[in-house]
């Protein structure tokens, strides 16, 4: 007997550690199993360790090992996959996976949805004409669009020309049970250095690549610790994540002689514990869609300092849960870090306000309900 539950096939470029991919894991884990089935298709590869974050054992994961370049050589394989599995919905995410909408159309998949989650170094401000043209070319193969920030919503409507009624804005949600503060304040995570009770620990979480611009944070930290104030001497920095920029960041710290004040934690599976080991969270990115880590920091009860890009300013409440600064401006970043270090009580107040905002506006339950509604409505229409 055929399973009556609609199947959603999520198509991504790579299924590994990342905000976009973590959002899929949260969605799959939380959507009611009695109502929906899921499959994940990675155009390149899938991290075995990351796949273990899926709590369900009925989610097939297919890696197609796409070489560099256009995915047209994968069209027959994708067509056969869609025809064999007969999904109700194919949901592609970001430009790198958009072209899978063509074989989904050819296979007569009833609903084809595309999500825009953020930008990369090639198009940090959404002005790349080639990327806009590609999105316009593929528009006829997509029924509905999901924009994770108002910035991306306006980009799709005004920049790409997608009709307004085909775009839906859905914020990511955060697991406020997994990410939560403790009543004890900052708590040192496993193998985290003992910075001392008087330290003010600043940190960030993210893949170390240019668009995340951890170099901006390192430069800001090095400026801050040279400040003659007492709070500057208490500053410590934690960098959680790995990637191609790690060596360059470590060289910057070493050249400044600040190695005893900076901890490179590497890629971690215990990010909630790492968050609870901080006094302040910093997001120094050049571009963002909607940042999962920013929401996770707020849910963890941390004040945040973030660059004014993507949805960062939408997620925060300026002056109440944190502060936004211009991107690529280490001096502005350093100034806000020092302000929090000088007034830990305000940092705690802003962290508590951020926690409340995450619970009220960005719950994972709300995100799941929005996606269920999107899928159900689209299936009924088609």
C-alpha cells in the first residue's frame, strides 16, 4: 500500500555544518512524522557526522557528487530520482541548488519551492547582474519562493521580478530548550580554557570563510585589547568553527602576540555549551540571510553585536538586545565590545531581553507551523 504522507525532497548544494543545513535538520526533526515524509538530496556530498543530527531514521540522504560547474550533467539522475520517489514537493535552497527545479519540472513534481537563505562573497549586496539573470531564467520552473529575511524578500520581488504573491517570508526558528542560559551566568564548556571569573569572554560561531569575516572580529579584538581602559585587560576571545580562513586568523593572532587571550575551539558538536561559556556574542559577517547563530546566541541569553547586514537588525532590538555596526568596520565593533565589557550588568540585561525575544518571536514551533502551512497550501493549490 502506498504511503499517503506527502514526501518533501529538500535539495541542497552540500549537506554539512551550516546555518541553512541546520535549519533543514530542525524542520525535519520537528514536523510531525505521522503527516510528512522527507528525503534530502545533496548535489555534492553529505557529512556523515552532520547527518547524525537527524532524529528520524526514515529520511534517505542521497549524495550526487557533482563536479565543479553547471549541474546539467545531473539532470537525468535527478529526473530519475524524482520520478522514482514521486515527491509532492521539491524544495531547493539558494542559488547553488536552484537548477534542480528543472528536472523536478520535467518529472512533473506537483509543487516546486525555492528558498533564499543568504548571500555569499560573490554577491554580498545583491547587485550581481549574472545572479539576478540566472534567477529570472529559472523562475518559470518554481511555483513558490521562501525568503528568510525582508531584505531577501525585497530582492526577489524588486530585483528578480518574482510576483509578490509567490513570495513568502518565513523566519528561521531556534530551539529555545537546547539553547538556553543558566542561572549561574557564564559556565565554562568542556575543554574551554579557564579564563577566570573576572574575564569578559567574547565569541562567535561559524564556518571560517571570507563572507563570515571573522578577520573583522579578530581585528576588532586586537584594537580593543590595546585600549588603556581596565575592561580591555579582561577581554578574551573564543572562535568556534573551522574552514579555509582559520590559518590566516591564527597568523593574525600570533603576529599580535595575543595567543594567550584567544581560543580557537574548532568545529564543535556542543555549540550550546560553547554559547554558555560566553559573556557576549559577535556576528561580524559581510553578508547574511537570517543567522541561526544569532538566534541561538539570543536564546542563550547573550547580548549581541552584529554587522548591519541581511536580517540581523530585524532579529535584534537595537539598544535593548544588542547593537548593530557597519560591516567591515573593526573600530566600530571594538567600541561596542568595550561598552559591554565596561558594563556587565547591561550586558546581562540585554541578554535576558534577547532570550525573551527569541522565545516570543523566533520559536522553532512557529517556524515549523509556517512551513507546514506553506507546504499544505501549495499542495492543495496544485
